[in-house]
C-alpha cells in the first residue's frame, strides 16, 4: 500500500517555472517506477514523465527539455521541475507509482494553470 500527496501547483504566467512534489508513504520499498501524468478538462490523462528504479527517465515530447523528473529517497518524494511553462501545460497533474503485479497508485492531483 502506497499513499501519494501532490503539492506545488498554482497559477503562473507563460515562461515561468513551478516545481511539483509528490510525497509518498507506506510500502515505498516496493515501488518499481514513478511518473507524472496530467489531465486537462475534457481530455484524457496523458503521460508527462517517468522514472524507473534504475533512475532512467522518459518524457513526453511536448515537455522534453523543459521538465525534469527526480526523486529524493531520504524524503520519499518525487519532483517535477517545470520550466518555460506554456498555456498548453495547464492541467491537473497526478503522481503515479507502480508496484509489483502491475498495481498502480495515484495521488489526487494538483492544479497547474498557465496564463498567456
């Protein structure tokens, strides 16, 4: 069992930066991978970035070069550094972890709004 709490969202202007945090608790030793997803109103949830247990990363093409996923094991926290934000980045951002047997856990999300 893993519990996730996202934070750090807010309202910013285009070109500015935000750092999202995802604090994990519970059986964090069992996590195989973590990721950030986002969902805009009326749209499907989409993958933003992933980080596996070996610290390899993958990014959506739309955010590559602007966003960075990282983790701090001592704090049981995953981060998403978002630079050069664009209006199309506006969405609710969700943290996800993957544990053995294909089980996913999700946070409740944090809203990011980017104005032009």
